[in-house]
């Protein structure tokens, strides 16, 4: 926090402290640890600043983006922004006297209800930092419940999410992370069955997976349950408008990234992590859970039912110390889903899927080969037969199109491939331009 002070106020404070300057206060700090003075230009007045910003903004380049991989460009109705910018929502912080904050608790309760219904699970918490930390916390819960140390996960989960999960467990060498290979773009269930042993804490899968393909989540969960192993599904919330829910498939924990539900891209956040679970695992859920009750007069009221944090219970029993307020992001999701409704979300999912299908056929008809012939939701992998990073750079510079994500980090078999994504913000004409640009660039390179 910065509080401006006049020169007179600063001199008065220095005199009270008993020093002649700020430099004297920090004189004991070696100079090599002090930042040099910034060479900043002279201050501008308001009109000059406005003109300068206008000049800089003219340098912006509008690029049509087909980048996905878990975070998507989506249309957010303007009413979402107008509602969350109301003062009582925008300035609210964590309610330490929870029951005195009925509006905040009700908003959280509505969010939890929506997430539980969307994922087909019994309970949802009041959201987490993002999808990757929600995944890490779900695996932590499985480890705590099972008291086992082996985590089996699909090799087609977002590799950055796996990095976050492993960071959570970095201070202990007792845990073993084993990636289950894929077979034609889906988790190899035969290998999964062979890899489950008496040390396995959980099986983790994402649906659709990182390369866009829909997994057989019922078969995966059934395989885990045959061996008495807990199961975790990381699911794209928009896809649940048409795909089977993790709860419907029998998973113990279901998590996801809520950015697609009314949050802008905003250069990386803030986003929120969706965390849901079955009733029997409620006490292992991190964060807050709001409930609805009645007061002494029989009137409806909202309460903070569970606070499984170390501030409230013994540290060794606390699942997590997630305590930053994500309620504003959760409110955005709540407003967005309320506007769409059940049928609206289904329609949105179908639009995404239909656009991706159109693109898939368009690529094939133009000689660009999709890597897999498996069911997908709104993104899939194409073979570029050239360096995808160079191709991406060329398309941005030449056509103002960002075609997608290079996938070499997922595995050696994804060399010279690209993940392309399609959402409701694109039209068929945009896809035609994308396919034409990629086709022309690949032909020239060959």
C-alpha cells in the first residue's frame, strides 16, 4: 500500500525518528542490495498523459487467437461486469464475522450450488486460486484419505498443472508420480490396470484431456474402483453442457478451471479453481463451505458451515491454508451461469463443438492432417510437418492470426504438432482464414 506524503510531512517524520534523510535510515544496508534509481521521464499533466497513452495504444496489434489448452477466449455478457463492480461486491473481503455478511455468504452459497450441480457432485467449496492448485489439493486429499504415496495420472493432463502438483509435494521424497501413457490420444486403460498396486493413492484424469480428446471417464473410474483406489477428474466446465459429469461417472473428486465461466483472459488472471467432492470426503475439502439455515425466528440465513483451515482447527488436521478471497471471481461465475441457465450452457457447448467439427473437416479437405481420429470437444491436434513455433510466429506477423499451442512438451510423439481451439468468439469465416493461412505457410515451407 502506498500513502503519499508531502515534503513537510516527510521532514517531520525524519525529525521525529532522529535522522536527516531517508538514505540515513537505510545506511546499514550494503549498497549492492539497493536498487538503482529509475531513470524516469518528467511527469506529464493529464492531457499529455492521455495523448501519450493514445499514441501507445495505436501500436497494439489485433490478433485472431485460436489458443486454448485450458484457458479460453470467450464472450462475457456486459451485465457480468456491471454486477460485480457494485461497491458491496467489489470492495468485500473475507468475512471474518461471517454471519454478519449475509450477502457475501449467499453469493458463495449460490456459487457452491451451481458447481455441485454442474459437476454432478455432492459438495463444492467457495473456490480456490486456479485449476492447477485445485488439482493439487484434490490429490493431497486423496493421499490423506488413503495414507498411500503413489499417484497415477494421465500423461495427457496439462503438463503445467502437473508441475504445480509436484511442487506441492516437493519437500517430501516419499511420493511417487507415475504418468500413464496414452493410446491413440486417450489414457491406456490396460496400462492403468497393470500399474495400480497397494501403494496407489489415486488415479487422475482430465476430460477432455490436454490435447482436446474426450476420455472414457466411466471406464477409468470403474478400473480405479475395482482396485479400491480413489479417483480425481479435472473437467472443463463448459464441456459439461453436453458431456457426462464426473459425478455421473462416479469420481470421488472433480475439479476444474472456472475462467471459461465469465472471467476475461486478463493477462493470466485472476482465475478460480473449482473444487467438488463426494459427501464422504467433505472433511478433506480445503477452504470454506457455506450452508443455509434458519435463525431463532425461523427466517432463512446463511452460515459458514465448515472452515477447514489452520486458523480454525489443529494445523495437522487442516487440509489447506488457502485463505485469499476469491469470492469476486466466484460471483462472476455465478452471474454468468445464472444468465445462461441450463439450456444456455448446453447451447454454448454445442456451438463450441460444432465450430471445432467444422474446422476438423476443413483442415482435412485442405490436406492438413489431424493427429488423432477420436471424439473431441472444442480443440484438437494438427500435424504441421514443420516447426510449430516458427509457424506460429509467421502467422502472427503475416496474417494477424495466432493458430495455437506447440505441444512438444507433452511428449516426443507431438513434435511438429499444434493444438488449435475454437470457441463461440469465432465464426466459420475466421476458421476458413486460419486453415488457408496454415495451408499456405506449410506449402511454402515445404
